[in-house]
């Protein structure tokens, strides 16, 4: 009996040591049109977007139908409660509830300032549970015209915010709206936490004139509802906003958006008096905006980590069709038509008999990331930007393994004799790593592969994203991997662009030239995406490539052949389908009439002008 008891203690001890803490970060992207995004972390420093950075909840309330600044807290009953900014000039805010952060209640608009005809807005609401009074506090920033004349004119657009609040116990009835915090100057983005017996309010000084401050400071109180007194001088850099505060181990971390520098950052403290920048490496989802960090249990976190976006053909020609690689099925297949491989969990495969009717038919891998690749890049949670082509009796699928904004990446290769899942020869064989990149070792990022075979039968793999641009390496046709002592060649770059934003290379041969397609700028910001496709040409597959004006692509040259319009935003990351009937460019884009579909697959005819340059037509109609 004693040995059994000791064994039980040992097991419990091991479990307590090995158990990971789970944190989530709610945030929005773009203008908040597509709704709630969530990121996950086990250390509060390295955050990975969940659901491949797709929205968990689309906004349905408010004048502008936005979901900005999502604030989430879990009540003592276990339910998660969320409030958010629902519009730029709305006099109310949004609220919804969930047991698991996946299935949400019907969204409601709370008219917290409807009684104030001179109220101009309700921004950045935060929700806090006051266990002393067993009630929720909801606080936000508003400008009421004529109020606080002593600081009139101190902010842009004649705004002059103070913090207001309501309380509720059941989200059915709410208290009257009251002033919560007036430090004597314009203030927004207040975040409330409890530290021992005191309540701490981290806020942003919104003063712009006569001299800008735009920094964060702390106020304290003995009760959740105040009154609050400013503790000390501001602790953050200037020109920041959206603080979120959470205790991680023995440190309080305050994350904030350095919005003029387009990045997230964090500071740390143990007492809210002595501060320091977080020196350890941090990672955040690309272009995340103001949200809330909070701790959750493993029971909540684990199902969220397994969620992948669902595709619905009614949402576009094919929803979830990011980074599409398209091929025509070979004559030996039991059915004819076209297949698209796209970014996603295990690489998604979709089939069409006619380029209009599309159906998801499976995945290359049954797991999100192959085991060898997960070991190489632990923070990866999906496979990106596949390239699919048929050579020497095999379909070759190159794929990318990385995490947002990281240079630690690998490219893998899988091969198959058939793309028909019902064919007896259908069997993906993973050949493993092809090429890799490391921070500080080389000027390239090993993602976005594209195989090209030149007129002499030489194989080359193009790859690269941001950093030093597009590269090429000679490939052995028997292995699909680089030949011995292969040289990495530079093909295209944007050395003078602030972000060096170039990726998604793809090469085709037409008449006497090889044409290099690349994608520029922001791929994944919904309505704010400005992704576009540029092209150059060369008489050799390895370059030098120049655009229609003769500017080298290594110097930032490129002739734009596809860019967004009022309906479709951020078209890019293309492949090209060449058949006896013609050519089509396959790419992803955002549909402004259905942003909830995220990046959809789109196909357009490709033709050529008299000067031998590609011309991209209008989108194919879907059925």
C-alpha cells in the first residue's frame, strides 16, 4: 500500500512539473471587419495564431459591423464574456458569451451612451470581474462634446476622452453609466487588474497637443470602482496604445501596440513601479491589433489548437484557398480535371472538373505538420504555400514549414503517383527536408517553393520571402533535392523597400522567355491587404529578370499585372495552369462582399500582348 501511495505521489509530481500553462490573446486585424482572432502561448512571449489566423467570430452588431479591441474575461461560473468596439461613431458596444471560445451566444449591442446625444464614440471597452462585489465592470473611452473644457483641443479631431463604465451581474440589466476615471487629461485604453489588495489601472495618455505624450501610465485604488490615483510617471515609450496586462509566473507583463512602428512589444514589472523592456525574444501574429491576454486551462486550449478553417464553396470560388498551386490531372488518372493544393492543416487538396465547381477532397498529411518538420520548427502549426507539379511519373509537392515572421523555416517534399484518392496508386511519400533557413545564417527565408524545369531539362527550385528576396537552387531530378554543393542564386529582391516585401515566386516559359511572377506587400490583412502580382522576364531561368521598363528585378523591378480593386483586395501568391485550351492564373484574394470567407481561390484567364507580356483577365464565374 505504501509503495502504491508513493507511486501516486510521483505521478502527481511529474504531472505538476510537466504541465504547461496556456495563455490566449484575443485581437483583431485590419479594421476589425472579420472579427475575433485568437493566439496561443505557453510562456506569454511567443504567440501563435490559432485557426491559421482566421476569425473565430464575425461581427453582426453595431453601425459599422466591426469587432475591434476584443476584451475577454472568464467569470467564476466558467463562461467567457467578451466586449468590443462595434463602430467608429457608435454610442454602444458589442457583447457576447461562450463556454469554449468557439460557440458563441447571439451578439448584442449595449447602448451604454445612447442617453448622451453629444457622445461621439465608445472605444476600446474592457471587462473585469469584481469578486468583492460579485459583479462585472465594463469600462470604455468616450468623448462627450463640451465636457472637460480644460483639455479641449488636446487631441486629434477635437476628441477629448475620459473613461466611463457600467456594472452588471447577469448581462441582462446594467447600471447607469458613470464616469470611471478622469486623470486631468485625455485618456483611453484603460486596462484593469487586481494585484493583492489593490486595483491597478493601466491607461494611455492620449494627449497630442501642444506636445504629444501617447504613452502608458498606472493608477491605483483600494476598490475596483475607484477612485483612482496616478502612481508615478509614464513607464512606456511614446506612441503606443492598447495595453493588456497579465501575470506570468512572478512577473507582470504589459503588452502594447507600437502602432506607428507597426509592431507589438512588452514591458515587465513586479511592483508596477520599476519597469524594464522584455529582453527575451517575442513573436506575435502578423499585424495583430489591440486585444486582451488571459490564462486558460488545458481543457480549453487543447481543442482550440486543433481547429482548422472550414471551407464552404458558397463563400467564394473556394474558401480557404490561400497560396494555391494548380495542376491538370494526368491522362493516367481515373478521372480528369484539375487539382489545387493550398495552405492549411496538412495541405488541403481540392478538385474541379471544369475550374468552376470546386470540392475539398482531402489532405496530403493527416497531421497538421509532419513529425520531422514539427521537431525542426516547433512553433509551426500548419503547412504553407505548396507547389505542385508533375514530372517523371510523379506529382511533386514542395511545402513550407515556418511560423509568422520567423526566418527559422524548412521546405519539405512529398511525392505521389496519383492525385485521385480512389486510385490504387494514391500514396503520399514524404521525402523530408529539402532546404532550411536560420536567423542570422543567410539572407533568405526557406518558404514559398516553386519548381521549374528549363528547356534543357535542368531542375531549379525557387523560394524566398522578405529578407533577401527570391532565391534559386539547382535540384537533382532523381531526389527532388539540391545537387551536391549547389549554389544559392539571387533572382529578385526589393532592397530599397522598407519591408523588403517580396515572395510567392512562380516561373513559366513562353516563347523565348522565362517569366517570373512574384507577390509584393501585405498578403493577409483582409480589407487592408495590398498584395499584388508583379512580373519580369529573362532568357535564362536563373535570370537576370527585368520588367517591361527594363528595370532589374534584383533592384526592385517588376511590372504589376494584378492588384486589388473595390471588390477584391490583396490578390496574389499565384501559380499558372497551362493546358491545350489556354492559360489561367490561380491566386488567392479577399472578397469585400464576404470577408468571413478569408482568402478565397480565384482563377483568371492569362493572355499575352504584342510586346510579349502577360495580361490577366477578369475572374472566372463560379457555379
